[in-house]
C-alpha cells in the first residue's frame, strides 16, 4: 500500500498552558493526551489539550489512554491506581518484577495492560493483564529473531499504535545496547497474536529512542544514536535509513520525534537551542526549521517529552505545553 503524504512547509506551535513550578518529572500518555507532572513527590494529571488539571496521585507510572488509571511496578508487584489516588487496585506480584526487564503499557481501550516480565534465569514473557482484576489473560515467551539465539531479556521498551492496539516491543541487550529485535503484537479475543514480520538485529542499529507509529500504523520510526532516524514501512517492512541527515551540522542532535498523520516531525537540539523540523522521508532531508523560544529547555533530569501533537518542556521555572500543527 502506497503512503500518501502531503508536502508541508512548516511546523505551527501553539502554547496550550504554562504551569507554575519546576517539575521533578514529566510523563505523557501514549497518545499525548494526558500529562503527569511530579512536584515534591506528588503527581498532578493535566489534559494536554487544555492544560486543565484533573487529579493528583503519589506514585509515578504509565497513564491509561482515558486518563483515569496509572500503573507501575513496585517491590515486585504491578499496582494500578485510580488517578485521584483514592483507590489502589490489588497488586499483581511477580518474581523478578524489580528487574530491568520490566515495562508496562495500557491497551488502547485502557481495560488491559501489556507487561513484560523477567525471570531470574534471564528469560521472560510478554503478558496481557486485566486492568481491573489484574488477572493474567494471556502470555507468550520472549520473542527471538530467527538469526539470533540470545535469550536474555534486559531492556524491553514498548510503543503502542492507537487505535489498532498494535504493540511494538523493542528488545535490547544492555551490556552493549545492542538491538535484539523489534517485535509486533496485537490482541485477538483476549489472546496475544505476534505478527510474522519483525525488525531483526543489525550491526548498525542499536537501541532506538522516541519510537513512534504514524496515524495509519504503516510507518514506524525511531532515533538511533542521536544522529540518525530510521523509518520502516510496515507493509513488507521496507526500510528508509535516514543516514547523514545531520552530518553537515555537526553540533546538532535528534532529541525526539513524533508523527502528525503520516508526517514525521523531529525535535532537534543545537547547543542548547531547540527547533522542530519536518522530515522529508522520501528525499532524506529536513525540509523546515521552526525554532522554539530561546528559553525553552529540557533539564538534564527530564526526558524529552513529545507524543502525538503534544510537546512538553520548561521555560524559566515553569512547565509549558505546546500543541503542534502543520502548515501546508
């Protein structure tokens, strides 16, 4: 299937909210709709589209797509909280739950939870857990690429495509930050179904950051080593390797990326200054440069936060939420 992409000239930014107070940590829901900001150990949930505060909690974690639940793994047990913090759903224990091989992600309907679980022998599994009862509905062993006999599950990282509920599971061997594969899953009648295609290990491909799906789910992209973007067309797994995209600008680095529809947008840093760029995948270039305000920063203790049409950072001592758009 051919991907239809419009030709955009520039990125449009609109300030949605400016929230007083320096944050200890910021996290976004998978769709970019909800923002959790931690101040002095207390978590505040905001609507990224309006800047309105909706609730408070105490333990950071991943946010459900409906903004009502939060999940984390603490002391070897999965815990799910109502966002108002008044109710803690019973914990789901698992040995090895505090290992680096754990990652959590709500399904698109917020009713279930994808969980990676690590065992003491170095093996692991991907489980599907009911978000209300914490019953394990299904589980599959850790997938392994055909040309790779490595079984250690060390650093899994999940990315969800909404609304198809396709999960991309990146599997990395931590000693060398070497990619052991990216595997794709969906749910069929409460059972986990693994897709036949996968992204195999590659000598040039290490752990990716800021991975994302396009709106159609036909494209999957990630940043490798701050200087390269890789894009896969999911039908047939054709690959665009956007090499040398920044080689003529040595001080610049890719920080984060997101899709707006089928258009890929990259956040680029140049000696502490940031700009948003439209990525022309077909011609392997950045086709526009839209600077952010000069006092916009990502402090060292905050990860770059951009998903969907939402960009979150700091200006002076305040958290700022931007809405990203495109100009044709």
